[in-house]
C-alpha cells in the first residue's frame, strides 16, 4: 500500500475525532455557555447538516480542481472550522463553527476514496479505501476518548484546538506524501450530476441511508442502554465506546479484501449479519459480558457495510465517481440523523430502552432488501474497481509530487 494512504488516514482520524467527540463534551459546553444539554445537542446536528450540504456542494464546485489540491482545500476548511469552534465566544457562533467543520467531511472522503483507489493496482482498490477509513475507526478507539478527557480537564476549547492542530498535520502529510493525481478533463458538474442520477447509484445511496441507520438507531443510545439496562456505571461508558471502535476497525480490515473479492456478496452478508446481531443484542444487553462481546460484533458488521457501499457507488457512477462518492457520506449522515430519531421515538413510545435494537434490525432488513433489489436489476457484475478514465492511464505513469 502506498505511503500516501497514511496521509489520508491521518486526515480521516482528525475528521472522525471532531465528528464524534461532541457527544461526550455536551455537558461541558452547556455549562460553559449557559445553555441546556438538549440545546447543546444542536451542535451534533449542525455538524451532520454541514456534511449533508457540503458533500454535494463542495464536490460540484471543486469538480475542475486537481484532486490533491481539493484534498488540501478541504482540510484547510476543516481546520478553520475547528479553530473557529475553539474560539467561539457564543453558542450561536459555536454552532456556525461546527457547521463549517462539517462542510468538507463528505467532499474530503469522496475525493479521498477516488484518490486512494487510483493509487493502487486493480484488485486492491477496496483495500486502499478501507485503509483510509481505518483513520476514522481508530479515532473512535483513541481520538474520541482522549479528546473527551482533554476537554473534561482543560476545557472543551482545548479539544478543538488540538483537533485543529491535527488538521494542520494532515495538510502537511497530504502535501508531502500524496502524489499528483490529475482530474479527468472531460468531467464537469454536468457529468458528475448525470452520474449521480444513475439508478444503481441512487439505490446504493438509499441502501446506505436505511442500512446504516440501523447502526445509529442503537449507537446513539448505547451509553444509556449500558447504564440503565446492562448495569454498568457511567465510568465504563468510554470503555464500551472504545470496544465499539475496535469492532469498527476489525470490520474495516475485513471489508477491504472481502470487497475486492466479491462486492455485492460482502454487502449482502454484512447487512444480514447486522440485522441478526441487532436482534441478538436485544437479549444479550441484559448480560454484561455478553453485551460487551455483542458491542464489538455490532461495530464490526456495521462498519463492514461502508467499504462495499463506497465502492459500489463509485463503480456505478462510471467516469464521474467523485460526486457520487461524496454523496455517499451525505447518505451516511442522513442515516445517523434518521436512525437516532427512530430509536429515540421507540424509547419515547415507552417500548423500553432495548427497543432501538429491534428498530435497527428492521432498518437493516430494509437496507438489505434495497441492496438485493439493486443487485437483481443490475446485469453488470460488480467488482471493486472503477471504470477506466484518463486518470487510470495517468496512474500507470510515474507519480509526481506537487
């Protein structure tokens, strides 16, 4: 694997840290800025909204920009957003800072996935994309717990200052390690939008919305389930979340080679395993050791869906995969919001704290149904490759930095 993937993984680590750390800092922010914890929850929504808006918008605006430069610009916006969050004097400006930090999220991963896939030979693209995503999973094991502890001891502003520093490190790594990857001269906004309208791309995005919503229906309330049902103390919650992150990492490691070998079967298998695991969790949540094991498995099978979905939309977008790749992250964040809302609605309906597991299982089954339908409608065999473009020709030439 090229060393350039390390730069992409460092960037993903920073993005993953700032995306999830706010959950643990909400009480600190609420106390410091004189607002309630539910109101402070808008900071999570602001970031997700930034991802949903920024992924298609910034990708379309940057369709004529060389991909390495686009990556650097996205990390510059990310760094500025986290710096603005650290220095925000009021809650309203902090919301604006979080929105700004979320804008480049989807565009970065969209462009980064295309770059990662084109840095390696055919047959290893999914592994390259999964390597980039490892930064995101490691952030849930190391970055989020460490940043939460930092914020609790030195103040939440220190957390975002450190994340801004990670953004600067990521920019330096991208500038040094990522080779020049030319853009396709034939691609523009119209071509990207036309590729996004492909039926298989739309079905892939819809699969991501429903399938991954099953994960977030449970993950959003995992801490409450562990304390109110399983019987763990609040001090154990960071350990539980770290175990979920370990599962995510294992899932990412497995998803790469499996997707390279058989894309659609990997997608079907991971969604089916996700549905089964969520049903099992409905029962194992009452036993501490069984619950911990299930949390690891849930993280693994849940994150195994991301790589095949990413490769699927990139492949089916043909010569203009960047916008479709970025829009996939908008779909994941819609899944985040929708899954959390549906899981919360089940709890509010007095169905019990374990009800999100069954809600998540239903969502995973819906996602699997959409994926299978898409597979039946598709007569083109799916492999973890991107349709050849002028970029692929350039990939066989000596890479040059710049």
